[in-house]
C-alpha cells in the first residue's frame, strides 16, 4: 500500500486504545475544574494575527519564530492559535460578560499550533487543558488557580511533581529590574545567542527563558527579580507563600521561572516532572492583569494556567498510572441461523436503550470467529442466538471472566447483564 500522503511532521493520530488515556486525563481535569466551579468555554482555532502579536508579545519565541500565520481569501492575516489565554480574554471582552458578577471562572480543552522541532511531549499540533479566572485581584485567586493545578495532578496520581513559584513583579518593579538585567547581560554580548541579543534592549527578561545552554549558563549569575520587588509585590508574594503553606502545598521559590509569554506579571508558577527530560513542564501559568488592556479592552485582572495533555500522558505512561482504563463492554450477541441476525439486532438495540454497551455481528463471520472477536475485545458477556433461541425466547448468557453460562429469557437479559456489572 502506498498512500498519497502521510500525516504532516509534528502531528500525531490518536487511535483506540490510546484515546481512552486522553479521555481519562481530560475527564479527570474537567471534574476537578467543575469542583472548583469553573465552566467550560470554547474559542476559535484561529484568530486575527494581531491578537497574538499584541497579547502574547512581539519579543517571544512564539511570535517571532513559531506561529502558523497566513493570509485568508480576504487578504486578512490569520494565525492558528499558539496558546489559549489570549483567545479567552478576547472572548470575555468581546462578549461583555466581564460587566457582570465576578469572578469569571473558565476551563477549556484546545489544540494549539507552533512551528518548532518536534520532540517528546511537544508536537507542532499539541493539546492543552486550560483554566482562567477573571476579576479577582486578591492573592486568594492565585492560591485558587495553583491549588486547582495541584489537585488535577493529584487526581491523576502523578508522582514526583515539583511546584516552583516566583513573582516577576509589576511594571514599576520591572522597570528597575530591566536596567539591572541590561547592565548584566551587556557584558556578555559576544556570547549571547542571536535571539537573546535582539532581546537585550527590547525585553531582557526573555533572556532568562532561553533554552540555549550557553545563555542558560550566563543566566545563572543574572540579578534576581526578587531583589527588585516593590513593597506591594513583596507583600503579595509573602502572602502567597503563607497561604500555600496553610493548604499544605509544597513548593520551591525559583527566581528563574519567568514564563515564555509577555503578558505575565506578578505571581508565576510551574509544575514539572523530570522523568520526561528537557520537556519537564506539565502545567504552568500565572497572573496577567494587563492583558485585557493590551488587546484594547478595559483593565481586567486575570490569571490561569495551561496543561500539556501529551506530556501528562507521557509521564503517566512512564509511571505506570493508566493500568486497565479501557471501557468495559457489556455484551456481544453472536448469531447463527436464518432468524438469528434479526433477533440479535433487535436485542442489541433494546439493550442500548437500556444504557448498556451492546454489539452484534456486522461482518458476516462464522460463529467461532464471532466469539473470538468478542473475547479479544473484552466483552464481559457473550450470547448466541440461533433458531432454537428465537423459538424459546431464551438464550445462554456466558460470563467471560468466570466461564459460566446461565439461561436467561430475552425480557430479563438487560437485568442480568446489569447485575453482573
């Protein structure tokens, strides 16, 4: 077989039984978010390019190197979303819902697109679960979003998770910090990578997020933002630590956690696990109080996080956390004889209406092949309908786990299967 094309590089098909892992992760995250009273929001897969140029930031790698941008038939510049937050903020502002009761609390599951080198846990099309809170300026909201992230990872059972927190301050803090960074990095102009050299005057804090080994080495001696926080930001950060201590959430203060997107300010955080190498970050986020105004809206406090689904699954596989999560199928009804097929179809549809997972033969196989199929696909029960069963309105229901069979009238079949669940 020679296909005319293959899936584009950096994308991946997800087929059963792998889809069961995705469903398990997303359902667990959604249930946790609902318990925190977040509601689901959906946004378009593409936006006008200026949303990400203004919102994400022109000095970020995302905007400079990684966005999938094109002109549509109306000659408008369109970009496939590289992250979720900017779109959610745009939707909140455009809809006007921010004028109602606060806070607004949302979650979402999305696909994102970035043109970068595919690697373990990160593809060019990747998937995120995200959470956002709007209209809440208090430290309690920072604690809320961090504890939601921790609770999702706890419910998934992921071990050896490291939570790192930092404050990257407000505009006033960063003005002085920027001067200190420019002074420091100016001594290394001949060693910085080309990208970081361009960041030196525009946004030197982005240098701290560089993945180049040389730049990372230089970063170790850079000034700490924690030494430049204003009194209000210091107070908020200390209050955050106090509250995280109160809920019993372990953390490390890491002044090199700055996040890779320009809209962040104040508290930022990252949950990571070293078992997947360089791409260790599982869930990360922070506060972005200035983003709404940056994209043309009113001032609106905001904070949130994004969780990479591919990375979560990779870590859970490494830690053996999925086990047997495949959905158990209830019953397969095989058929033989002239009247067996019609009765099997009738019974299967009745069972489905009763909330059971039921299937009958669709491919015209012989009886032995039908039963092999049922066994291979994990049905809890099997039954065979032939002319004798049609005449007696009774069949033998076989429990595939213990190998025992019981005579069951057609009208009692649903109850018998339910009892064995």
